[in-house]
């Protein structure tokens, strides 16, 4: 794949790997099977995705949400947009839970 027709997206999975590293391995496998046009490499807590420009970031986000739902993690985690000067993508963050005690 040539670089002119590809874009690089980074998925930060630090919070997900705290729960279980196996979830991260399963996410990489799920994304590779769900979207065959992408190239995936993992470097610690970051997953680098090279995908065609014609494929939207939203498609990747929807696949991440679908994975979380299938694994039963959608109540605990969600993908949030990540945009810095040198990289863009998503981070899988743990949802903040507010527990109210009624007396």
C-alpha cells in the first residue's frame, strides 16, 4: 500500500489492557477480520492502523464499539476521539461510574 492513499490512525488501549491483555489481542484480531483493507501493528498500549483514505474513521469507531458490545464490555468502556499534533485516532477509556446511595 502506498502512503499517498493511506492514513494512519492510532488506538490507545491502555485502560483496556489494565482489565485484561487478552482483550487487546482479541480487538486486534477482530479489527483485522472485520475490515480486511487495513494493516494493524501493536506497540505496547497503542494499536497503529494504516487504512485507505476512502475508509472513514467512523467505520473504525463503529467496529471498536461492536467489539466492546460482543465482549460484554460496552457498559465499562467506550471509544473517545484522540487528536494531538502528531497523531489522531481513538482511545478506549473506562466509563466513569457514579454510584448513588439511597438511604
